[in-house]
C-alpha cells in the first residue's frame, strides 16, 4: 500500500524541508506539493537546510498544480483538520483510525465483534491492505506496506496551508479528518511537527521499526575470569585483615554468588582486580 504525503499551498519553504525529514525518519518518501508558494521550493536553501539529510525525498518530490494530479493511485484520503466542520467526513484520532483501517481491510481477518463507529467511511472499491510490516522490515521502496495481490491501493495524508489549513472542498473529498489529540487550550502544531506525528502513527500501525541500543550489548566475563578475580580478592581481604583464613565461613561463596548475579564484564573484572591489588599494596605499606 503506497503512502503519500500531500502538502497543499505550502507557504514556508522550511516546512517542506521539515516534512521531508519527518517522512524519511519513518521510512516514507512519496511527497507531492500542490501549488506551493515558491515554484523553486525544492531547491531553496531553507528547504535543504531543514531537510537535514533527507535530500533524496526532496529530489523525488513532485510539484503539481491541482489536487487531482496529486491523487493518482490513491484510494483512501485522510484530511488533517483541527477545526471541526458541520459537514464532511468523521473526525478521528490517527491511532484510532489506522487501527481500524488495517483491521477492516486486512485479507482473511475476522470482522470485529461489534460494529465499528467508523463503519460509515466510504471504503467501497478500495483494494485490501496487506498485514502490517514486521518490526524492522523495510517496505519496498520505503513507502508503506507492499501492495496486495491483484493490485495496489494507496493512502494519502493531506495537509493544508500553514495559515488557513485545508479548504472545505478538499476536506469533503476525504474519507476521514484526522485530528491529533492535543492540549485543548493550545492545539496549534507546526506543519512539520504535525507531519512527524502522522508519519509516526502510521509507521507504528504498519509494525514500526525496532529500537536499537545506542551501544552494543556488553560481553560477560566467563567463569574462569570470575574465579580468578575472586581468588585475587580472597588474598587481598586476608591482607587487610577482613578475612580470617582459619575461619573463612561463607564469605567467598557469598561473594561468588554476588558477582554471578552482577554478571560483570571483562572490563569490570579488570577494575575489581585493580581494587584488590591496591588493597594488598596498602596493607603491605602499613607493615
């Protein structure tokens, strides 16, 4: 299922760059601009700076004159509108709508036990959505889930101008109006931020990407390294008078259990042996 982000009459070049960056971080790359303020917006310095490495998204972006031209291959339209309207598609949060959309259109999945409140959406004739992408699996082309057998459908997220939002006639064409749940007292989002939220929620619905550790998992010291360190500590504890070799009791087995639970790394074993060495040297210096 192809995924497209459509910006209608964008007036700030920086927001185009921010949109490209937001899309790329979530693995999407299909960007279409409808009648932007600047004809050369994709090449403006502010756009390139705000894209911050997502230049490939800008290079592949298209500029068209009308919304109709931007909707080729798209079967499901999602408006983004903060202002309630007395007429038009239902307003839903992104997460609620995406969960419903994938559930309703996934081949072979049982229908919900209860009628969905979103059943009013006009989805007739849309191709089925394939199951969500497994965590960490890249989509073909980086633009959402692969198309189902027998054809490919597409979803588009429409964003209006920074000053006026989406025109009513554009909202009326959509199947749903997505509203990001924000602070009721201050719901204004920058265009780039709104795109980031929508892209994240859609990627999450498709399966998401795995969270990677900032550093590789540490290796653990083996049993021989732990045993050698404990022998070193036993000598040092005797040197400082903490351990009576004639009556050791269970001190060393307890320390053995302690370090087994701690699962020290080879580097930590080295530090502990350095401590033991310093203990012995300090004890000898006092004699």
